C-alpha cells in the first residue's frame, strides 16, 4: 500500500502524488525551445519532485535528450578541484553512463569540452538541472560556474547543451538580474502549492486504494490549514490515517482538530520548524508583521525578500502577511513574549473560570466577551497602540484571552479554521459544543458584510449562534446587540480600542 510522503521526493510507486501535468508540460516546452530558465519555489514545496517528473517526461518523450539532475546542496565551500570531481561523479550517476563515458574535468572550460564530446559520441543533447545552487558557498567557484554557463549559452547547439535549469532560493534572484545572464526573468517557472482540487485528488487516491474515507469538511480543513503546502498536506493526512484513525474508520472533524492541535503545540514538524527558524533571523520585522502596524510588501527590501523566498510571508494586497494558518499559529506562539504578562490581566489568579460557564458547565462566550471588554478597558492603549495596531494584533490577543480560559475548562481554541464552507477567525471546541467568533477591524460596510458571512457559516455548519467582534478606533463606548435572523442568533460586539492609559 502506498503512503503519504513526508520525507522527500515522491516515488509514485510508493507514495500518493500530485502529477503536476501542466507544470511538467510548461518545463518540457521551454526545453524544446533551447531555453535556459530558473525555478522558484520556497523550501519543502515540491520542486525536487517536480524535477523528477520533468526528467521522467523527457526520458519518455525525448530519448535523444540526456537529462541529468545534480544538487549543490551539500557542496559548501568546496575548492575548484573537489567541485569538478564531484560534478563529474554526479553527472555520471544521474545519467547511468559507463564510468569512462565522461572524462575527468580539469578546469571550468573542460566541462564544456567534455560535455560536447559526450553529446557527440552518445548522439544526444544534454538537459542539466542544478538544484539548490545556493549550496555552493565558494564565491569564486560559483561565479566561475555561472560564467561558464553564460559562455556556453551562445554555443549551446554546437556543444549540445539544450537546456540548463537552475533552482535555489537566495541566489536565483541575483542570477536572473545579471544582465549578462542567459536566465531571463520571464523564463522563470514558479512551483505553486497544491490547489484545492489537487489536495482533494491526493486524498481521493488514498480513499480508492484503502476504502477509508475522509469527511468532506476534513478535506476542506486540510487545504485551508495548509493552503496546499505539499509537505504540510501530506503530513496532516498521514497523521490522520496512521495515528488518529488507524483502524480504517471515517476520518472526521474531531480527529482533524486533534491533529491541528498536535501540529501547532506538540509535534516538531520539519516544515513548521524551518519557517520558525527563518522567521527568528528577523525578529523585529516579524513582530511588526504579526502584532504591529501593517508592513508594506516590498521585494526590494532584503529582509522582506528573505522571508518571502523562504516561504514565511506573502504579499496580501500590498501588505506582508502569513497566509498559512498552521504557520501563523506557530509564529504567534514563537513570538508571543511580546504579550508576556498579559495572562495575569486576562485572568486573575484568585478568579475561577467557572464564573464564565453556562448551566452545562461549558464556557459561555457571551460572558467571556464581557470579561474581555473589561480587560480591554483596563489595558487600553498599552496593547492596541491607540488603535494603530494591525488586525493581527486583535486576532492574537483575543485568541490568547480565550485560550487562557480554555486551558482550565478542557476546551480548545483554533485560529482560521474551516467551518461551513469558509474559514472562521476563532473556533472554540468543548464537550461537543462549537462556538465561532469572527474578528474584524471596524468598518461600516464590513460590519454589514461580516454579519451576512457569519450567518452563512451558521447555516452551512448547522450551528444556531455565532459572534462577530469588531475592534473600533471610532467608537468611545462598547456595543452589544443580539440579532435573531431566520432561526440564527448573531451576537454583534463593538470594542473600542482607543482607551486612556491607566495611571500606575
């Protein structure tokens, strides 16, 4: 039986996979046109698997081409001699040619001469994929190699080097911006995350082979929590079928919520750990993106570019954002020392959470939100910067508040979670009871639109009531309205954020 792949390049015989048919066709078209091009994709986004599929397509459709994949990931500070020796060995392994088929490389120029010699003898044209090019840290050797490719480009047909494909993160932009480079920025291929349809197809492969089914909301949840990031999609699916539902039972939302909780709080997942590691290299701007004012997205800013190419942030309507909920929750947790000390203001040590439960002993969201308003009155501008904080600050702060009480009541809070065909801002789960809370910065038009959105979530999810919390720098007094609409109860809250700073 095949498995969900979480350890590296996919083997279609052993793993469920997304074929990337259109993307492979795009790469094949460029190679047919003798194009030299680059691949851009954040780490763990499936680019090595893409190369594997592209090379297999070349072997299948173009037997007179000689494709080879080499990785510079472990090259480090290799000197020229070791680089030349290693490159030859990797080309040999990649093509499965006899040991004596590729003569030794004695210098950079030798590479072109020997490749031409092999192409003429084999009567084939080279297609060379260089992966993780930034792994070669010796600048003299790297520059020499790139200069060689530039010089070969003008004689590519004579040498028999049909295409060179480069991929990396930090160095690719510099390569394609070099005016002497054959790698035109228009020839870049981006390897996107899986689409919603591709995620569904991946899960359907498993269902057909095993008979074990995923509930539709779980499929939607996997996509919404990962936005199709290949490593995360496979990791969540694997955890669900191997750990949460190992006996073939239908994979439901209870299992899904538990998996999300474990990935954001318990497991050390390599994808999430890598994102956190990159974010920690630029702490101040990450705090600003997560908790401060809106940060404009500008790829010419080296810090923003670093975070973008490493998959930490993205461009959301001109502002820096963290679009993947699993990443956002992990980064909230990582950088939450910004709010150290708030917990004692959320809940006094002499105060019991039982003040805020209903007749069943479950947390009452309405009571908790009145308590939250009291907290905001007390803390005021200390937290919300006189209403200049980003919407992310409001999201994080209210999540942290509810999580404090959930911890004592054996409940769970989830941010940006799929419910009723959409993604709600905050979900509170406890003993079979589900509460949803939408969180927005106040805008009159948004206020009306968000009510309709909340009502739609309730209708599609079968819930009877939900809460809309609007943080406002325009209101002086808090507002609460309970609206009954077609059998649904909407709790509408306005929380002023411009508060006097309390005296010491």
